[in-house]
């Protein structure tokens, strides 16, 4: 009985892994778009934080 439970756990783990991989492949374009948007927002925040105190003065 213990062997059967172990086999079922291995099968369940394999199916779960396959489902996650399929979901990543199916939504890859949306995931990359989300990542690019987050990266862009982080770059904007970094640009705001790194401003020089003399940027307001006109030369």
C-alpha cells in the first residue's frame, strides 16, 4: 500500500509540473509584457530618485 501511495504522489507531482510548464508556455507573451512593464516602472523610479539637486537650474 505504501508503494502505491508513493507512485500516486510521483504521478501527481509530474502532472502538476507539466501543468505549470504548459501554463508558462501558454502565457509567455503576457508574462514577458508584464516583466517589461515592471522593469520600465523600476527604471522610471530609479531615474526620479537619482536626479541631481542642480537639475532645476537653467544654464
